[in-house]
C-alpha cells in the first residue's frame, strides 16, 4: 500500500500563511531544497485542494513535473496544456482507492482543509513539517479542529541552520 504524507511549512504558532495567503516569511535555502529533493524521490503523486492550487498558480506553479497531479474541486475546470487532473469526487474515497494502486508515495500538499478531511478519515500515514522560526499571530491554520485525538510517533527531527526545524511523524495506529 502506498504511503500518504501531508507536508508543508508552518510558523511556530501553526499557521501555513498569513490571512491574505502571504508566505513571504518562509525560508527556502539549500538545506530545505535538499530535504525536499530527497522527499520528491519517494513520491509520484501530488494531491491538493482548490485553494492551495490557486495559490500555487498565482506563484507560477501549475503542476509538479515528474508527478501525477490531482486537484480536488467541484468548481475548477481543466485547462488545456496544464498537467493537472481536476477531481470532483470525494477525496477520501479517491485517496483510499489511489493508495491501493501500484506506485510510489502520495503527497498531500499545502492547505489544511483537505488534510483535515483526510486526517479525520484516517487516510494520511505521515506528517512532515518545516517549522519556521516565526510567530505570525494569526493567519490560515495548519490544523482545523479535529473530532478525535490523533497520536503521532516521531520519525525524524532535524534542526536547520536557518533556525527552522524539520519534523516527520507517523500516524500511530
């Protein structure tokens, strides 16, 4: 069965962006690039929600090369020449079926709303966070209120020269 990982960068007070979706506070350096490069070798599929996708497009990223790209949306329409499949069906059922297919890992990229749905349904296997040395005070939350406690097992914790900390957890089952 394929591994599903939710991964992104967040502030120390657990926001993934400012209220206006700004991420100017994120640190991208050689260490982060190396960690990302290692991780991207383990996956062949990227899934994201509509809001995350729209932010990525504004930043100039329409898809992630070398991976099958899925965006969950009931309102977006496919665009010619863009290597993204728009999925209007239930993300939980879709991901459960995708996990059963042959392939490398699956990355749930970005936004907390899709991750919330998948965490509640016990579809996510691991969480990888690049915790940035900043307190934003407010913004878009990393995790939305969960109906149940989810226990985690620490797999890796790596301090970075920038002051960020990379952590990776397995969902304890």
